[in-house]
């Protein structure tokens, strides 16, 4: 606060034509006015700063993203992805694991500033994580394993869940053996005709 007074004081004093006769009286009066103005200005700046900080805390997407990463893992990315099979297939083929979350920037901003939107979309993300065990079990029943699984929140607010899988090594070996036996059977049948 003193630095504020020092900045304002010289400028204010030079603007006043202080006479030599009542220099001390005017200085005391002027100093009180300066102090009063500086104090009120400092208070208004602090008040505005506090208000701005509160607003920024509500809209600070970086800190909210960090909170999401603590809650759901570090595989959360922010990118705008329109819904299309091509986009979904691309993401399924370019990500690994089951903790993949993609959030459109406009939705992340909405989540950071609106508690209802935050709750809504966090429930959608949590639903993905809650069903990972079931998805793994389902795939295992069909001789497959999950390569990539995730959730995408599109710019229009829609939510897409995706899953990319591959055959387990055992299932691959079984299928290769079956195909080899089938090829051998075809070759024997073609030799007899």
C-alpha cells in the first residue's frame, strides 16, 4: 500500500501550487487527501482483483482439467471431435488402454463454470469407468481383449463410448489352426476331383 501512495503523491503534489507560507498545512491536508484517495483506490483495486480471482477460479479450465485428471487419470485430452465413424475408428486405433477420455474445449469450459454440467458429464465419464470390468468380461467370453476403450464428449454435448478389441493370443492360435485345417481339407478335396 505504501508503494501506491508513493506513486500517487508526487504527481498529486506537483499538480497543486503549494505556497511557501502554508506548505506544512497544505502538505498535511493534501497528504490526508492523497492517503484517502490511495486507500480507496487500493481497496477498489483489491476488490476488483478479488472478484476477478473468484470469476477466474470458476472458469479456470486448466485447474479443472487437473482435477479431472486426478479423478479419472491422466489419459484425458481436450480436443474438438465431431461425431463420425471415421473419427471414432481413428481414436480407437490411436489410443491404448481403457482410461481414454476426450472432452471438447467448449464442453470443458462449460463443465468448469456450470456445476450442473460438471455433474452431468462427470457421471457420463464415470459410467465408462464403471463398466470396464463388464466390457473386459464380455470380450473375454468371445476370445477377444480390449485394446482401447474410452469416452468422447463431442462439441455438441453428445457422448460416445467406443471400444477397440483384438483376438487374444489363444484365440488367434485357435483360429489359425482352424483355417489351416480348412485349407488342408480343401486341398485334399481338390486332389480327389
